């Protein structure tokens, strides 16, 4: 299967938490958390369309200024999503600068903010460069099943979890359906590969009717060729549909029963999980005070949800030089059932 996106940690495991999902064919990228993002090259930041912020502790939100600076003047805006009080925090960040020269930019840059509460109600606001980023209220929306963003290709869902006395959001990126092309069947039908296949997949994802005409264009030495086929026929003959990938992101959560139960449901069947593993189990009391997961708790949560592949991160700097211990403890809990001796 050729993945249509690539997910990676922004920083090394002791650095600020965050994940970049690069949607290669859409020239678009999304971020889970926006702490220190200075390692990301400008060309990647310019593709960022949506930023999902678990909560606004500094290590998860301080990179917004950097993104804004890079993207000002870009003709495409950016949407941000976060938990309670998020819009106020964003408003204050934007209000911290003097914008008297911002009109000099030729294009309007728009920041759309979304704030989801525990009932799934989404408050929305807009901040436009042409209004010097003054807050403008937009009508509220609702997020059924925690869905914050939905496109024909993917959706992003959130789940509220407890972190001290505030909410930290977990996120799931869910590809709608993965569409493969049978090259051998294309060959049998004497059809070429090319940009028309991208268009075909796009139409299928949008739910276009089977009668939709698809133009297949190609060139040979004898000239240009065009053949028109119906979408339904191509769907049957050359496409294969497989379940889409699910990628989850969990950070800054207390190890309690409520969070564990919520995560068992939310993470179920994920292909890839990024999960914090901040402390060693030996420092469990400290982890409890800080409302973070130990490596052992993170491994047990991943195991309970049947995750296929896991990346632990957000290691506490107190273990610099002892990374292997955290990884070992995490693997022991993830790969081996409690009490197993093998
Ligand atoms: Zn943190
Ligand atoms: Zn935090």
C-alpha cells in the first residue's frame, strides 16, 4: 500500500511534543501540538492548514508565533483547534503584537479558531490580518463524535481527557478509505498511469455517481489519445478499497480510570499511536502529581487498545542519558501481558 501521508514526531523524544502529518498529494500538512517547531523547514510550515492543540501549556503552544510569522502574507489561512478557553488564549497571543503595518501585506491572512467543550459544542472565532487580528465571533457548531475536521480524504476526531484540573485533548487522524490501483489490470485494459488516476480517486472519495465520465488522456509517439470511461466501470475494474489508516496522538494525561476507559475506546484499532511516556514507574508518585503517564502506563494503554505500532515521546529531561530505560519499560508493558514470563 502506498501511504498518502507521512506522520512523524517534530522533535526528538526529549524535545517539545508534537507530530506533523504531511498529506503528500494534497500539498497540505496538519500539526498535533505546536511547541518548539523551529526544526521544521519553511516549505513544510507553509503547507500547514490545521493545527490541533491538546492544551495550552507552553511546550504545546509556544510555536504558534513562529508559524504565524512564517505564514503571514500567505494566501491560505490556518485553522486551529483546542479545548476550553482556547480562543481566549489565541486572542491574547495575537494581541501581544503591534499590527499597524500588517495592511502592507498584499493578501489577507485569516486565522480560524475552534474551541471544543466536553459536550462537543464548538465555539468559533475569526482573526483577520485586515482587521489587525481583532476577534470576530462566528456561529457555534457541534462536533458529533468529537469530529473537528472532515474532508473527503480524512477526518480528525478529538477526545477530552483529564490533565490536572484542565482538559487535554487526544486526537485521531482517520483516513476515510485507502484506494489502491491495480497496475496489472490497467495494463490488461491498455490504460496508462497518469494524473487521471488522481482525479478518478478524488471523484470516488467525493461520492460521485457511477455514470460520471472520466477522461483518460495520454501521449505516445503518434500523438495524443483520449478515452472516456465511466467511473463505475473503472471502480470495479481497476480500483481496490482497503480500510484507511488511523493515527492517534495522546499527551499530557493523568493515569486514572476515567482516562484509561476513554482511551481504550478512542484508540481502538489504531495503526499508529504517538503517546507520552514521561516518567519511569519508579517515579510513579511524581507522575501522579504532574498528571502525566509513566512509560509503563503508556505501554499498558497501547496494549489494551490493540495498537499495531507505537511511538513513545515527551520523555522528562530528568532521564537524559537514560532513554533506554524508558523505552524498555514501555516495551515491557506494551508487548508482554502483565505476569507473563517470556
Ligand atoms: Zn507537556
Ligand atoms: Zn501539560
